[in-house]
């Protein structure tokens, strides 16, 4: 039995739509997140966000710390824009949305796995000594640098004319 479960594509997609505000705080926009979770229809997506927000409140959290209502202007053609509602979500809000999504959707099942793996990694990391944490981080950086080097090498050789 394998020890590691890695839902790699969700990790890549999830992290690729992450934004940071002026204070460096990471967040996601619900309208970008929900299609990744199998909700192309905004009305269905809003239902899931509402369930997740209720779960946040019911667990004693301050909803406005995790789910921030926002509006943005979108182009609707002919040099016309209109205002649409969206949500600015922190990682906890994203996790809550995944937990309150339809588990019959493959995307939700993969996202639940992703967050379970991330949670377990954090639990293990927090149990390490400071020296072990530094070694772990050094190993992670080394692994990522090897991936980056490999990708750069492939790109370099594929870009060369033969």
C-alpha cells in the first residue's frame, strides 16, 4: 500500500488561481474556484458557498474573517460592463466549501483528498523539532529546485532547432 496520495492536478490548479492582497494574504475568488470543483453554474456554486459560510458560523468562526463579499466589473460586450457578485475566500473558506460540496463530483472528491493530505502534512510538520523542520524545508526546496531544473532543461532542449 502506498504511503502518499498526491492529487497533483488539483494542487497545481488550486495554487495557480491563488492571489495575494496588498498585505501578502493569500486568497481565492469563488468564481474562479468553483469551476475547478465541478460547478460551472454560478447559482449552484452560490448554494455551496452559502452552506460553507453557515458551517463556518455554526463552528464559532467569524464568517467575515474567511468569506468576504466583493463585487467586480465584467465586460459583457459592446464596450459595456456590469457588476457581479463574488467572494474573496481564504484557505479555510476554500476547505469549508470543499467539505460542503457534492461528494459525487469527482472534482470535490479530489479536493477533499487534497485538503486531507495537506492537513496531515501540516500535522506531521508541527510535530517536528526546529532542526527537523529546517531539514524538511531544505528537502522540499531541493525537490522543487530539481523539478524546476528538469522543466527548464526540457524547455531549453525543446526550444532548440535541430
